[in-house]
C-alpha cells in the first residue's frame, strides 16, 4: 500500500479511471457487437443504423480523450468494411 500522500492520491485516481475506462471499453464492445449481430442476421438496414451509432460514439470518445484517433478510425473502418461487404453480397 502507498505511504505518501501523493501516492495515495494516485491510487485513488487510478481506481476511478479504471472504473471509467471499463465502462467505455464495454460500451465500445457492445456497439461493435450490435453491428456484427445485424450483419450475421443479414439485416442491411439495421447494420447501417448500428454502424452510424457506433461511428458517432467512437469518434466522440476520441474528442474526450478516451481513444486515440487512429484506433477509432481503425475500428470504424473495419465495421464499415464488414457492412459494405454485406451490401455487395446483397446486390
């Protein structure tokens, strides 16, 4: 356990950040899961709606400093690629 005042504060901050980051990590997983579920069901409209929601949320996390810009771009790009492959398979 920490003995110094600053180390105790750091421990408190780390605990708070861990809880906050766990929420956002779970949220990102749920957003991507919604897109993948719609793709697996073959529901093109639901996949596009879920992709739009995921895109908005993931990019808002970049502006809040939760995700790095390239990480968000990679995640959204992979989701968009999957949705577009569904669109091409339907055509």
